[in-house]
C-alpha cells in the first residue's frame, strides 16, 4: 500500500511540475552565426508571444510539452519544450547569400575591376564576403551597371528609350505578380527602378544590396524580396543605424559601422533672477509632462550618467501628486498658493503655485475615439521598447468601455492601418492586433502621424474624446523628421480637434526634444515609460488625465509687488516661457490639463532690503517713472490664469492673490522643494547653495506624508542610490 501511495505521489508531483510555467530563453542566429533580430516567437495555440531583440535574444514563458513556433520571413521552426530552459538554434534562410555593392569613386579606366572573393573572420565565424568595386561604368544607367555583378540579381528592361520600364528581382522571377521585385530606397525614400535608372552614376555615393532576411528586418514585408539602398553625394540622408548594422554584419567596413547610439536633448538655459522694477511680470505655460523624472530615474537605476539637459525640474516636481482640493466652482481646476522660507537659502522666500484638475471617474468620461500610433521600426526591437509597449497598452485596453473605439496605425518604412475602429468590449481583437506587431525597417514618423490623424478625423466623435496616442523612441529618419518640420506638421493637425498623447520608450537613441514638441503642439502630454510600474501609473492610476483634457491653453502670469519683492526666478519651465503679451493672445498655444492632473510651479524670491549675490544692478531710467503703488503693501503677488474649454476658442480668466504671510510649510511643499533641489543638484545649478544629497533626503523624508503608492519613498531611494 505504501508503494502504491508513493507511486501516486511521484506521478502527481510529475504532473504538477510539467504544468508549471517556466522561462525559456535563447539566442537565434543566422547561418553565419550572427544574431537574428525580429524573429516572431509564439507558444502554439496561445496568444503568448515575443520577438528576438537586436542581439537575437528572447525570453518567453511556457510549460513542458508546449510547442514554440519560430517564424522569420516565411521560414518556420517548431521546438517542443522539454526539461531544458534554453532553446537556441540557427534559423534557416531562403537566400543563398547577401551581397554588398559599393561604388567607391570614378577612375580613369572605363572597365570594371575583377570580381574578388575574400575570406574574413567575423567573431569566431569564417564568412564569405563578396565585394564588388567598380570605376566609371561603361553603361550610364546605374541599374544596368549592376547586371551580372550580383548573384541572383535579375534586371528586366523593356522599351528602351523614353517609355523604358525596368524591374529588379533579387530572388528569381518565380512569380507572375510584381510582388517579387526588390525594394529600392534612394536617400531614405522608397522609389522605383525607373527613377533609379535616371540618376547619373557620377552622383551616386554608395549602393548597398541586401538580400534575404536582412531586407525584412529593415523594411518589414516591403523588403522581403531584397533591398537596394542608394546614397547620393548631394543627398542629406544618412543611413540609419539599423541599415548600417545590417550591412556591417557581413562587411565590417569602417565606413558603415553604426554610429554610437545617442539620446538627444535640447539645451536648457536655467532661469536667472529677474529684477521686479524692470520686469514685474512672469508669464509661462503650464506643463503636465512627467517624462523627465522617469527618464532620469532610468539613468540612475542603470548606473548611467545623468545628462543635465535631461533634467527638467518642472517635470520632476509634477511627476508626484499633491493634496490639493478639488475645484468647488464651475472652473475645471482649483488654485492653491503657499509661501515659506526657502529650504536651501534662508535669505529668500519660496512661493508655490498649485493647480488641481477636476477628477472624473472612468464611467463619467465621454466616449473615446482613440488611435494608437505605434512605431514598429527596427529601432524599436529592444525589449524595453516594442515588447514593453505592447504590455503597457494592454493595461489601457483592459479599461476601455463598449462606447470607446480603438484603431491601430503602425509605421516603419511606411505607414499602415492594422486595426480599423473596434469597440472597447472586443478586447480580444484589439489585444490580438497588438500581439501581432513586429519591428523592422526605417522610421517614417511623418507618414504615420498623417495617417493616424486622418483615421481619427474620419471617426471623430462630437462631444467625445478624440485622441491619437503615439508610442515611439522618437527616432524618425524618413520623410518629415526635423524638430521644425514636426512642429509645423502637428500645429496643422491640431486644428482638427484631435488631441495627441506621446509616450516615449527605450534609450540609446531617445529623441526627447522631438517628442516634447509633438506633445506640446498637439494639445497633449508626454510621458516616458521605462518599466511596467510606470505603465501602470500612466495607464492605470492616471488613466483619465492621460486621455481626457479638461482645460487647454492654460497660461499663468504672475505680477510681483515691488514694495515687497526685489527679484524672482521661476524654477524650471525654461522651455515654457511666454512673452507677457502672449497671456491675453488667444491664438498662442499653451499647456493642457487632464482629469485629476496636478500642476505645481515654484518661485524663489528675494525680499526688498535683503543683500544677495544674485541681485544685479540696473541703471536708473531716464524716461520711465518707476514709482510704486503703496496701496497693496500686504500683497506679495497677484497670479492670473487663462484657459479654454477643450472645445473652446476664447479664454476664461481667473485671479488669485498671495499675501506676504509666511506659514509653516506643508508636507507637499517640503517634498516638492526636495525634488526641485535634487533637480538643481543634478543640473549643477547656480542656485542650490552648496547643499548635498543629505539635505534632499532630510527634506523629502519630512514631506513624505501618507505616500499611498510609494512614489515618494522611491524618490528617496533614488537619491540614496546616486550617492552611494
């Protein structure tokens, strides 16, 4: 009997072990032992999927006995999960070889040099690399010059002359359709063989022919039949790092090794003290963006250098919630001010101006017409980009209602619609569309934006929430891509009444400035998602504020009383400053406030009669009377607010007065001060007064308060981490 029980126990335990999920990891390589990015990996008969990153690595959860399907450019491999937790192998490819053709310049000899094959050692793998070097072609047609020089290249030209037609096929003419033609990219733009044939060979800088899986990795299905990438001498286009990497995989040429990845930030010139007698007004646009804090947090947690220009103090302060009261009148936000002695300088005073947006429950929000605009280019292949993006968006999808509609637009080398408007109660269909997304190709962000807005406008909900949600690393490299052109594009699109939210992912080529411009000009907000915890904050806790705008073009103008204040400086908001006359100009764009959002601004002021090293002497004015009005001797400042309703065109004004009365600092102001001080230290500000991390930690601890979600405790740990 004991033996029977023992056998039953062993059998039951075995079944339990087999039913347990475990992590399967591995690396997929090509036939040359090089990592293969973009392999689609799916646990059969489930929706559990992932893709390999740029290094060919992947991680997926599965059970013993599950079948994992690996797909790449029409090739499929199935592996059954056993006792081992590592599954690595070589993915077969259809193409026989990848050939790189490089035009190195014009020489005197009119004939081609002899084709040479050499053996190179790449890593631990010996690889045949065929390089064709040619001088001035005898045939002036660039396309025909390639004929016979690239294995498998079939060039078919008909009707020589004015109406000449040319087709280029890299994989053999096996199909009666035109879908087997190679993709031609000239200076970053997809073009035709005919247009390529019309380019003078003397104007060509380089021509790279990529066959096999490499074409699909770069340009998705468009590049499945091979890609011919041409750079002209006068063209401004530079190969993307993915294109360079695909070529450099086999050639390792110094001319085409990818540039070092680099995040980009706009230089911040810190606000200085302004003299009240000559500049009594301070005007700026509110900012509910919070991307800077999560981005800085990511740098610190990864042990990376914190770029000073990545530190936007207002975004760090506004990352946290503050206990401001809900509005009690018809205005969409309440106004709260506070005055204390500055924690880092006893000679100055600190003024806090806080706004609290009205909070709406999810069921109270109007119906939404949401268009997800998702970057699926090659630069999004990393685990902290597209895979994280998919998981993050699932949190949003799970909160949608039947009256909400979702569309999905994607872009890489081109843009396309992968999900037509779908009701929020059909979550399975929406999630399936998200799970099927794969990365590969260049980044035509402008085309994606145009298509997303077009779709959003076609399904516009009157009195509803119409919004495009862009998720990307901001690395646009095809078509409209400069900050200036992006600004112009979004300024035009916002006239449609469609709002824009921008979510940044990943690092290494994170384009912070571009994403902030898009959000600012698109009447929306900008967040940076580095972890699922942050995704939960943006799409879970702050769902309404992320999606629903309650006030737009919110501007603040502060007038300081010269009887009490000698000078002032606004802490942060450097890229949100407005001209004083912009305050009453309803054509000037400003910041938006979402449901439940809080906005906090801090001013450091130097009282009258206090000597301070930052005070600047100003010459006496000859023609202007600078006498002050003594009727308001107890007022420190007057702050005015202007805002429009989401559908409105005319501003509404509110006024609030702060008396010159110093109070015991609230916990919220202590904590906001600690965050601002930390930001100044990170930026090596002129005004942090030789304080250190211990001062920040002490101030933050005294202002931690209830801290329901633990965000303030996390900030304290972050400061400690940086100074270990």
